């Protein structure tokens, strides 16, 4: 039996609006982000699903909790759904990161999957955690529908992973705040069904910097 995984990106944060790299550091949802989270909650209140999972970072939890308020689900937080840790680059704009840490930012910008940002982690490390978590969720809820709140970087890597796109391929797709994405899980494989759905919003939102 397949499991329907609805993977959501959290609402816009104050740092998203300022163009700051977040990683494991956090900032609250902006006014727009709260609106986006509530729009997701309203859409999910009309859809039957079995469980609600979330990254344990504040911006994802805040989004998930606003959903839970409407749907009545318990939020199951899991650190494996976190955004990639960006170490020394966290809290900086891309221009600041380029100026202060040119060599590190240069390596980071190549999208090399195994490059570990000092004080952080690699894309492949973070992806392996997410795939492990989502596989467990898929097995645990076979034949059911599950909602997961996570992050832009995780979704970007998971998209490539599921479609067999090389991880260092430049991103030619959007990962908007509060986007709705569906993957079906069956016998260890993930199949993309829907990507980047924003029909629950009245306006587009920001990409991650």
C-alpha cells in the first residue's frame, strides 16, 4: 500500500524576508509567514490525514502548530527534518558570506553534495537524515495520508533525490514558502505527484536566499 506524503515548506520568516541564510539558526514567522501558515491550516482542515510531523526548528514548528490548531492533530517533531546546518554562514546575506568567508562561500555555492560547511554539515548528510525519516513515516503509515512540515533546502534535495537529478545540478525550480508538495511512498521508493502548489495562497512568497 502506498503512503501519501504531503510535504510542506514552513511559512516565510523574518530572516527569509531579509535574505539571511538560516540553517539551524531560527527567526520567527513574519506577518506574511503567519498568513501563509494559516492558509495551509485552512486547506488542511478540509482534508483527512492521519498524522502531522515537523522539523524541530522553530519556524517549522510554528507553522505545524498553527495547522494543528485547526486540525486537532498532535505535532510529532523530528530533528531529522531540519534544514541543513550552515555553520559560519548562518545569519549572513549571500553578499556578506561572500565577503567575509570567500573560500567557504565559494565551496558552498558549487552545490557539492559532500562539502561540509565549517560548523555545519553537507547536503548529503542532511538528505540522508530526511530520507531515513520519511521512509520510516511512509512505512509506519502505509495506506494513509501524512503531513510533514520541513524546509526549502530539504525539499530541494529530496526533489532531486526522488527524480534522480544529480545533487550538484543548479536549481531550475522554485521552493516557495508554504508550498504544498506530494510524494507517494511505496516499497522504499518515492514518486513525485505534486510540486510547488500554492493554490491556498492569494499571492506568491519568497524563495530562500
